[in-house]
C-alpha cells in the first residue's frame, strides 16, 4: 500500500476534511495487516504541507517532524529514486506534455511502481490517473 502526501496529511490532522478516510486506510498499516510504502519526496512534501496548513493552532515544525518520524517512518518502507528513475519519469511527463507541479505526483507514482505496490492511495485521483492511466486499477482514494 503506497501512501501519497495527501493521505499522510489527512491521516495526521484531526480537523482535516478527509481525516477519517485517510486514517482508516493508514490504520491497516499501523495494525500490521498490510505493508506501507511512502516516498522520501513525500516525507518532505508532507512536512511542507503540515507546517503551512491553515489550521488553528498551526502545526509547529517539531510536531510535523514528530508525526513523520514516529507515526509514518516506523510503519512504512521509504522509497527513494535514483538518477535513472528521475530521468525516466521526466521523459514520461515531457512526452505527455505535462507542465509544472504535476511532476511531483509523477515522483510519487514512480516510487510506488519501484516498490511494486498493489494499491496507491491518494486524494488526487484525477492527476494520478492522468499521469499513469496504466495504473488506474491500483490508484484509489481511501
């Protein structure tokens, strides 16, 4: 089970509109029923989102770090990409004519493929499926 940043953030923020769904999916990993996978990029992206999320009180940097290091990393394999992985995904998005920040979703997908995940959880279904229509049967919302 691969967890996109959108699911990690939702699972970790009680007041998030998708908290219940994100947490329910993530609990499958925390309970040991399934293996979890995240991307190294996704950890940094989750930290960024958590520390800028417009919630009151704001999530402090040390709280975001603690959530990631205590609740995510111990329960998930972290996958990183090498140079050839990045070049392959950049070629793919370039050939598809994709622009801008969608490349970050492509990084997430490339990590899920590298880890041979059978499920890819995201709340960003439209962009994920647009990038990788061949993975449509694996991409799902929690």
